[in-house]
C-alpha cells in the first residue's frame, strides 16, 4: 500500500484525510456552541412567556394530552415520558424536577400544574414520578389559550418529526408573576415572584401610557410578593432591581410574641423567608445555641401542618427580652434571608438584563402580537366560512336547477365545472355544494344560513376595524389582562417595609442586651387576682400626677416595691407561699396603669387548686415579719429571712376548715386589724404577736361569736390615715341579688383593744340584714369593684363607726385601694 506524507510529518494511509487544526480555536468554538445551547435551550427563560424550554414543553404536551383541570389526574411518570420522548431529549429526572416546581405553591406564586400526591416541601424532596399524579392547573389554560389559532410560531422538535410552539401565548405576565432561576454558562438569572393583580395593573398602565416612568409603574408594583409571605425589610434594593435589572433585598419571617403559658413567652413564626424551610431554621438555631452565638432560647419546635399552616415556636428563657432575642435570630439565622435579583431573560434569542419597564414592554409587545395574529386568523376563518355560506344560499334559492345540473353531469368534476359556470360559484363553493346533504335543503336551513351570514358579516367588520385601529387592539389586550387578574388574582402576601434589615456584621460590636434589666419595679395584685408590673425607672423625669396614674379598672389588693429580676413571694388563702419573679409579668408605663392588662395570678403561678387564690405579694429579703389572719380568728407573724429553699412551702399550719383571709408585711409598730362577719372590728399592736417559724399555727387573734368568721385581716401603719369600708347583706337573699348597704368611716374612730378580744361594732345592721359581705381597711380612697372588675361608687362622706350606711346600686364583690 502506498503512503503519502502527512501534515504532521508522519504517514497517512491512502483514502484517509487528516486535517491540521488549532486546538484553542476548536475548544473556543465547541465551548461557544455548548454555551449557546445551554443559554438558549435550557437555563434561561423567554421574556415573553417566562418559561424555560423544558417548562414550555411540559405545559404544551400536557395540553396535547388533554390533561385539563376538569379531568382526572394521570401519573407524573407518564407525562415525563411523553415530554422526553416527543419534545425534550434530556433525562427524565430533569423533566420531573421542572414539573414538580411548576406544581409547588411555596415556589410558584401562581402554580400552573395541579399536583396530587407528595410534591415535597421546603425541607423534603417529592415522591418519585411513579407515585404522584398531575393535571394542568387553571392558570396553565390561560398560558396555552389560542395555540390552535396561529398566535405563535411552531418549530420542529429534536428529530424533526413533530412541531412545538416556539413560545406560549401566555395570557398573563408569567415571568414577573412566578419569577424564575437558572444557571447558564457565564451568566445566571434569579427573578422574584410578584402579585398578579399588581403586575397586570402595571401592564395595563403601560398599555395606556407607553412613556410611563419607573415611578409610575412602581405605584402598581411596589415590590415582590413571595409565595411564602414574609416581610421585605428595605426597598432601596428593590428599586435598583426595577431600574437596572440587578438588586437585592432582605426578607424577614413573620413573627408574633405570644404567651405560651402565663409565665413563659415565645416567638411564633407563621411565615418564613422565600425557599427557607423550618428544618433549616431549627438546625441553624440549634447550632447557634451550641456555639454560644444565640442566648435566651430554651427550645424550638415546629408545629406546622397542612391544616393550620406554618407555626414555628421559639421558647424564650425567663428574664430575656423577646424583642432582643428576635433581633439576634434575624442576625444569625435564615429567619432573615437575602434575595439577589438578576433579571436575565431571552429577548429575540439573546440574553438581556431587564428592568421592570423593559420586562413589561416585552410582554405587552408579545400579547399585542398574539392578539393581532389571533384576530387575523379568526378574520380569515370567518371570511372563508362566509364565502361557503353565500354559495349555499345561492344553491338553495335555485335548488331544483342545481339538482338538474348535477344529475345531467357525467361525473363530479363535470358537475363542479357546470355549477361554477351556471351559478357563478368559486371552486370551493361548488365543491361544498356537491358534498351538501339533502336534509340541509329545507326552508329552515335557509333561515339559519341567512342568520349565520349576517352574524359573520358583523364579526368580520368588527375584526377588520380592530386590526385597523391600534388603540382598539391595545384596549382589547388591556381588557383581557383585567379579566385574567380578576379570575386568578389573590391578595398580597408579603409585607413591604422601609425598616433597615439586620445584616450580620463581622465587626466586633458590643453584644446586644438580651436579658431584661434589673430595674426598680412595683408589682400590683388586683382584687380580682391579676398581676401587673410597673418599671419605676421609666417614671423619672415627668412623673404623672395621681389623676393620671389612677386605674380605670379594678382595685389594688396588694403592692410591692422590688426589682424586675428579684425573687418575691405570693401568699395564698391556703397558707402557702409561692416563689416567683416578676420579670415576665406584663409591664406597663407608670402613666397608664390598667390592671385589666395584667395576667391572672393563678395562671402565672400555676395554681392547680381552683379554690386557691393569691391574697398578697411579699418580699423574701425584707427584715419585716409576715402577718397572717385566718377566718377562724387566728393570727400569726412569721419570722423573716428563714424561708425554706423550696419553690413553694406553707407559712402557717391551718386547722381543718380554716383559711387565710388576709396577709400583711410590717414591723412591730404596725396595727393589726380584724373585721368579722358579725360587724366587729378589732385593732391592736403587732408587737402583741410574737413571730414564729413557718411551721407554727399562730395564736388567737380575735374572739369570734358563735357562727361568725373573720372576713378581713390587714395592717395599718402607726399614725397613718386610713378608712374602714363595710357592706352589709342578708344571708336569706340569693347571693348577688341584694347589693346591700355601704359605709365608709374613719379608722381613727375605732379604739384599740387587746389581742383575742371581741373588738367594737363597725356597722349597724338594719332589719333584714344579718352580716357583712365585704370589709376592708386601708388608705383612702377605698375602691369598690364588681365581679367583672368594674369600679363601683362608695359613699364619699365619712360616717360614724356604728352607722348603717347607704344603699348601693350594684353588687360589690371586693374593695381595695387605688393605684399609687
């Protein structure tokens, strides 16, 4: 075999061809071809319909399969196979992934596929294609509407055996509504979803005002509207994206601070940033707690479900500020996440970065072309039909002659020729008459044809006028968009704010103060059993006057000046002292103390016994003894500073059937006061009662008559001004039916007696009255409270100590002091 010298200096066999090429040139060409294929055929959406090729082919093929919203679902694997075999020559995994995304309502603002089965979540992948089922969603019908009317160009598929649309008609701006993402060679796109109603509003405004500015359009589209809601913090980056096609914004989770229990607060997240799942948040929170980046968090739980939606609960430790912990979470977890907008899409086959106006202009131009082509198609169809109808009318008028012509013709071609010559018909009209069925040759058919002719003539005139007038064409496009928005539009989900985002900083700044400051605090216990805290540090400066501080709801049973993080005690009617801290109590400013805003003491302290109620709040660090009085007339003073280290413990040993009626904390100079149901009041010095340990049972405090009980016990500072308020009743009446009679007298009118004596009369009972229902001794003014917490009036004039009082209008349940 002969050989020839090759260009490489070697030998080549006869019949072979070896070409010398430049490797860099070949690599460059191959890379560019590959890059163009990825950009145009895979990764980037078309600016007109907002779809990548695989998405477009899925929706088109499902439409061809008849998978309409009013029909049953079919296996996703079947759809994937049809798309892969006929239109998209790539792997089934890529096709199914694209199909799943089109069905996920947490990814798409307006899903175009109706999925049945497990299509995944933000944390979990979907089930395999053989387990899920799909059909077109109603919005997909609007995307495909008009494909049979030559509204878009069709191109061959990968093997030139089938045709597919180059672009879908897209009756709504899908690219802006559903957004999109993709990574090509040397470029990428990332577009945020928007609200359909807002986008349509901007598109219609652009149709009416082609020279509209960006500010004009942003009045309709103020910012993205994400499928998962959330709050966009800061809009400067959004405007940059709308102006240039590139920008960024940050999304915060939607949160509320709730009382998980009476003593425990929590952060409840009901919406998360776009494409952020709860499991990712939980993982980051746990990592942050373990790394000491996050403090003040005791637990995090996900209570989300399909029926109640998202509910992610972060438990806050006692003594920590929920607002400060939330700010910390925003900084170090995906509860605040960034979104970078890069509006890259294909325009006339070329990738371009588009702002809001450019995106709308491309879409509006596409719809104008679609409607124009549709109108031309319909005009042609109606003109063709009118031509046939007119031929039929000619034939029906001279039907006998038509039949004679046909019968005397040798064959169909001759008959068609003679019909054209005799009746001056076109070839199409003659052919149509030859195929006419005899049953159409009735008088009624002629009337129908004449009606159809008139309707076709009117429709043709309307279409010609539409095509000749650009203003009417644009108005029609605008009206169709308005109809789409009304049909498929939903309210905005994402809140837009100008608040600055909490971007995590790498600089060494002072850590935020998370714990509630230990500031001077006054704790109030109302007569209806509600606890409230007032931070006195806020009162510095312009202190409110007594009128401003006075509550409009409820009265004070006990108050204590302490600090917000101190440990104090609550004494109940069972003789038990419960330790607690006021740090998590509802706090109000001193200028507007509303006791109704407090928390029920039994809930805050976790009292299990329904009959147990709190009588007073006391200091555990004061050196003043605690004084208690019981219903059976026992008095006890407890030695201070010797409290057990338990969370709760008894401070008095009660006899069976006995209960504590009052608690006071003071020194030996105070005067202890008992008031009994049979109207007796006894006062004596606290020094007459020797303090005991917590296990003691106390000593006799007042001598009670047969059947009488002590209904009030308290203490009055030596020399202090005080009043005695009493309300009489009759035990024979139904409880709550008789308001009784009220009396307010000066405490100084009551002489002091010895301990365990009977005291003096404090209220004169009238006929029919046999006892006191309520009694109270304390600093004026006395505030009466009904069962609903509303304030009731007491007599303003002081009466003598043995007077009978004045009638009340309403029933009083308790008496206490005013806020001070």
